């Protein structure tokens, strides 16, 4: 199986439909931690719904429109990263991430995102990488800043979730920004 090392004991690996039972257990274990920010946690409630979610990303990958990866710490699934949008003709993609509480603070999300940003720009020719987060999600905002992204703006009350309207921050990193960092 494909695996990209993030640290000595952590790796980035694909998440595929055959891993639905593990993904469902992961969603259940971390639901309370993730639910304030991630709507998919309400949809992934059992193995069948986990399989459908992962299959949707397998289909999107086959169509070259999205991808999903797991972050593993000592072999255990503790988080993930996905290209929620991957629009090759326009050269724009959007990253999304999540991490379990016990895996926070290790730089795993930043390392995984750095690897995928590099791949998207250098291999796939993407011009713009986007990052969107709930304006109240300060950890996500911090990651965008560590990645060198620029806050493009705030979409006020753009998203209804859990019974209230939420503001969405839109961050971006341009290929020219990425290349000038080297």
C-alpha cells in the first residue's frame, strides 16, 4: 500500500472503501471532537455510510475531482486530509483536514498538507490551493497560517450547520507563493 512518512511513527495513507469498518469506528470514536466543524461526522454513522462516503471519494479520484487520505500514528487512524475540490481545468483545489485530540500538536496535519500541496502544484499543475474553515476554528486557522496561506476573506453566515449560520474563512496559497518559499 502507498504510504508517505510524516514522522518516525506517523504516515499518510489512502483511505479506501474496503476500510469502511475502520473509518466508521474512527468517526464514532472522535465524533464529539470533530462534529463542531465537520458535517460528514453526522453522515458517517455505521459501516454502510462510511463505505458510501469513502466510495464517493474513490469515484471522485477516478474522475480526477477529489481524493482522501488517512493519517496514521503507529498504524492507528488518527486523522485525515482530503481534496474536497480538485478542479484540474481551473487549476484550483481545496484541502480539508481533521485530527484526533491525542494526535494534535505533533505537526501531522501541517506535514500532510505540505506534502499534498507540493504534489498538487508540482505534479498536477494546480495554481491555487484553498483552505476553508469555520471562523471559530482557531486550530484550522493556525494551520492555514503555518502553511503560508493568505486570508482572502470571510464569507459571512455562508454555512448553516447544527442550527446556526456560520462564517467561513477562505484562505489560499498560490503556486507562485509556494515556489518562492524554496
